[in-house]
């Protein structure tokens, strides 16, 4: 493991058991951070933390339901007890599914808004409370181009991500006005090859038809110039920049990663 761009920083990543969160946790550790790997799936979190430790990095695993305020208080308390500070928070945890508005239940709507929006609110709130007395830090919220462009059967996901975008910019202004030294920025990916796609019925059908996951992604990419996919590692590298002191001059900024199709 290198002593790199986030050397000696303490970073918490939500939804780090797979996808963007996993890639981000691994990269932050490679660049010298102590990473708190959290996920609602405790086994997934421990798998990622264990892999980081085996590679020579510093990582701890914790189960975290991002919709549970008590759980946030507990995780932040543990971080302060063990490390005495938090330097970086990546609010990455998210859920989605494909369903029309007419067919969606209020429970399904609330589940998506709960994880994707309430989770970001709680994470941001408790990161501010934890960071403000220790000289500041960097909060990075993961949105989506679904919060910019309307897509059918993605009303709950799109609404949640549009709200995350606006919320994050308000949080950045509040922290700047209060001179807390806390930066709040956004990473807004387009399509990314993550396990979230596997919750989509149409994607499962495409996997079966094309004979595999990668073939399904290739078929989607080939259907339109706007359907290009990034890897989780692509997004992690952008998050690393915002977590590092290289971006100390940035707050309230949104970095859209969409191969130039959405800006």
C-alpha cells in the first residue's frame, strides 16, 4: 500500500460492500487512508475490509443501515473513540428498481427515498457534527445522471438523486458560510457496471438473452451513443480527487461522469 494522496486520513464509505463503494474503499486504502468500510450487509463489509488488510492497508468493517439515525450516532462515536477524527465521508449507499409510477407502491417509493436521500441527509449531518470541531473535512455525495435526465420507470430513483444534488449544494453553502472547513461535493455518474443493475427485471432478461452480464452491458452500450458505461474504478478515482487535498479549493461542485452525454 502506498502513502499517497489521502495518507493518514480517516474515511468512511457507505455501501462499500460492492460496486462503487467497494472500489472507492480499496482505492482510498491504497492511497494511505484508514477506511471504515460500511454496508447494510455486514459480511460484504467485512469481506472488503479483509481484502484491504490482506493487501497491507488499514480498514475496519461495520454494519450500517444508512436510514437508521441511531446507527449513524454509533458509528461516528466508534470512529471518534478509535481515531479521534473523521476526515472524509463518502455517501455512496443506494438502491433502485424499475417500475412505472402507476404500479409502484408507497412502500417501494419510501424505501428508495429512505436509502438514497434520508441516508445522505443523516450521513452529511453527522459528518458535519463530527468534523466541525476538528478542523474540517471532505463530504462526497454520490448522485446519478438519473437526477438530471428523466428516465421511464426510474421516478423514485431519479427523484431521490435530484434531491441529493440540490441538498448537497445547500450543505456546501451552509458549511462555507459557517467557516467550518468542511467541503461538500458531488460525483454524478452515468451508467456504471455495478450489481445494482441486477435488481432490474429488464437487465436480467437481457443477461439471459445475451448469455452473460458483460454481453448485456455491451448490448446496452451498442444500442445508443448515450448508453456508455464506466467501471466502479473510474468513479472511485474521481472520488479520490475530491477526498484528497488536491481539491481543497472545491466545494459545492458537481463532477458529472457521463462520457460527455449529460453535463
